[in-house]
């Protein structure tokens, strides 16, 4: 199996012999339920819908679904919905969790609490998968949301989380670009220092299962023509599978440019927990949520 486009993502998720059981927190959200209905009909997931039961039933009916065929767990608010979802996961009745109509901060606060039992002791990170007509294949970006200004060890964990995700999609040796404004080590630029260090960790065998290049600029990581013009030689140049951003500001700007100017299709999940976490914006299109569900269904943590 090798995922080359978002259609492949959905096709392979449908083929999974064991379906992901996804607890949807505060499920009374139009785009969330639209994506859940499609993913359920396509055989990608088994949903457990938690929240305002009557609103959930009303929306299911609105989208042409038979509400009686869905497992709906009523709750009196977001805190109760989160508690019930976490209990489902800890008792083995759900294998992933998805955010519906609630704030991301409230959602993640419940997950990262020691009482949740959902953490493995490592670092959580958000990885986004992107498909755009401007690039020749799917690629990932991390981390543009959870980690604000990660240090070297933080970036190593972010990189390893995302590599594991890509390997689950059939990429045996992902090409990783550790982004900077430059492609040469500059002691005055911390992102270039970290990029150089991560490359050395890869060469020494401390980071495995991928090829790391860094520091490297965005144009060299994604354009063979730019690399040829600048005389830059690397197996990652113009063919990166994963872009590691320096910090949250750079990541946020990059992904919004990809979607806004680059017309990119997106999917994303939080990595590093005991289960896949689907953390999409409440304003995200139903298709983004659908492909995020497919991405989560293909992960094995």
C-alpha cells in the first residue's frame, strides 16, 4: 500500500479489516456530522456520537441518514461529552477521538490531563497532510498548531511522530525537509542550527526510517528547478514528503498559504497519544474532516 493522493487515502481506509471506532465529542456540528455520515457509509469508521442527542438526530435526518442506526450518547455539555469519550477509549470501546462543536483548547486540555490516561509519555504533535496541484505528490507539514517554539528535542519528537504517520501510509523512507530561511548552517539562526543537528542525528542512526535534510529552504525542498538553479544537491530537494517547520508562526502561515493560495486539500491528526486524535477546525470543510477520519483510520498507535 502506498498513498499517492487523497482518493487513495479513502480507498485504503475502506480496506482496513478492523474499522476505527471513533468517539465524536459534541457531535452536533453540521460539517462534522456530514463527514462522519460519509465516512460511515463508505465503511471507514464506526461512529459513537456524544453530545446534544436531539440536535444530533435532527442533523442526521437533515443529511438523509437514519438516526436510529447511529450510537448516540446524550450529554449535558462539553465536559461531560469529553469525559464519556475518554471513558469509551480507556475501556476499549473506541479507538480514536474526534472534536466536534467545542473549542480546541477545551478538547485538548481534557486529553492531555494526567487523569485522561490517553498519553504515552512522549510529545504530542499535529501533522497535516496536503494535496495541491502545485506539487507532484502528497506531503505532510508538522507542527503548525500544538507546539509553539519547540527546542531540538521537541523537533526530533515532532519529526519522528510524523515519519511514523507517513510510514503507516506506505512511505518506507520518507524524505524530510527541516525548513529554514537558509540552506547552510548559520549559528545566529536557531532554526538552521536545529536543522543541521537533526540531519546529523539521521546520519548517525539516532533518527531512523527516513532521510533528513536540513537546514533547507522551502523552495529547495519543493522545487527541483530551484535546486538545479542554485546547484543544491540532495535526495530531498524538490521531492520532500515532510516539511518540519521552525515554530508555530511559520507553520500557521505556511499551511494557510497552502490552502488559501495553493488550493490545497487537507487532512490532519494529532500524533503521539495512545489513540489518533482528530483535531480539525470548526470552520473546516466537511471534506477536510472526512479525509482526517480516513487518515486516523489508517494509523496504528
